[in-house]
């Protein structure tokens, strides 16, 4: 009897000790159990939107759950960024963002309705897209020196289409470096800005390669110069700014994946690993090259450090170029 009682007591104690572990295993259900929302701060057709839709398709295939893209454009990306920052930190709201909401806004606005660093968890970088200065096909300007000469001859008279604050900063930096001035016409996204540029409503613009590549190749826009250290694979005949005498002018856009702050580390790690595998895989490589970009691969920690360094750099550019802070 004593032996049987001892065995029963030990078994009972063992079962009791296992209860928290069983509860923990039961609670740790496989992710994702339901559809995941991917928020984009720019309208359909933008680089971030195209990236989000590609990632949604890839992640849906690999995880067996729907990833649904939701566009929330406008208000300098405030609407989308705030929605993600205030979402539950459970991994079911994702932000595929460009440098505008996550870097540029911190440099050009005194107050934001969100904190681009504290309110988010960087997951994985995706791609980098060099910027290109473009004009309508019927523009009289054939080269960057042509445009600079016209800007010097009539300060502030020529208009440039600005699809995002990042583009405006890049263009104002170019103006400042060359002692010229143009007037920004701000749009709610790259698509509307480039549409008006093609129509001749504005005189010139700067945009990342994925937004203007098809229009340049199709003869609807003329590319004057590439804001990168070397010529682009898809526009080999377009010289860099440096080749035309404007050394030091480089600008690019990038896209990456963020979660709200405090999402469980295991979810961040799993999604980050998947995104990095997608970027480095054949489908990701083909997609990024098709849109004129280059792969931008790094750990979550490297991406976080990159974001902070970019904020610091952009603040310096804003100060040096005397760009008004709102």
C-alpha cells in the first residue's frame, strides 16, 4: 500500500510540474493562424506597393496563410505608419515601408504621430532602388547641365514633381549642391507625381528607378542622370550625375519589413528568415532586378542600425540644404 501510494504521489507531482509546460505548448500555436495584414503607406503602383504584393504572394505560399495588402496612402505616410504603430503586437499587422515614413519624416517634421524607431520592430530589409532625375520626353533639357543652366537662369520658376518627402529631399539636395532653385509640387504618392510629369504639368522630377523604368524605356520620359555611383543595369546609356560633373550626389530609396514594437521575438525571427530567403532566392532576385533594384539583405539588428544611421544622415542633409522643417 505504501509503495502504491508513493508511486501515485510521484506521478501526481510529475503531472503537476508538467502542467505549465503543457499549457505553454498549447498556447504557442503555429504562426500564422489567421490572415496577416500588410500595410503600405503609398498607393498601388508604387515601389513599396509592388514589393508588398510580391512578398504577400511568396509568404502566403510558404506559410499556407493569406497575406493581404492594404494601401493607406496620404498625409506623408502618417496614416499608414500610425495604424501599424497602434496595432496589436501579435505579428498579424506588418508594414512594408520605404525610407519616407521610417527615415525622412523624422528629419522633416518637428512632431510625428508615431516614433519611427520606438514604435516599430525592424524585421528584414528587402531592396534598394537608386534614384533618377527625369523630364518629359518633349522637354528641351537633354542632360543634367541643360537642366541646371535653366534653373540658374530662372530661379524658382521651374516646377518639380515630388511624390514623397524623400524625393523632395533628394532634389533639394541637388539644388543646394549646385546653387540653383526649383519649386516643389507635392503629390500623394509617386504615381500621381509621375503621371503629371509625363503630361508636362511639371518640368522635372526625381524618383527611384522602379517607378520610372518602364516609362523611360517606353519613351514617355527622358532620364537625365542617375543618382548613384555607377550606371544602372537597365539604363546603361544614362550617365551618372558624377559623370556629368555633379560629384557626390547620390540618392536611393529602399524597402523593408517592419512589425509594431514588442512583437514576439520568435515571430520576428521566423518572418525575417523567410524574407531574407525570398530576397536571396531566384524569384526574389528576378523580381528585384526586373524593377531595377539591387538586393538589400541583412539581419534585423543590421536593419535597425541602418535605419538609425539613415535618420542621422538625412537630418544632416536637411540642415545643410536649408530644407524647412514643418
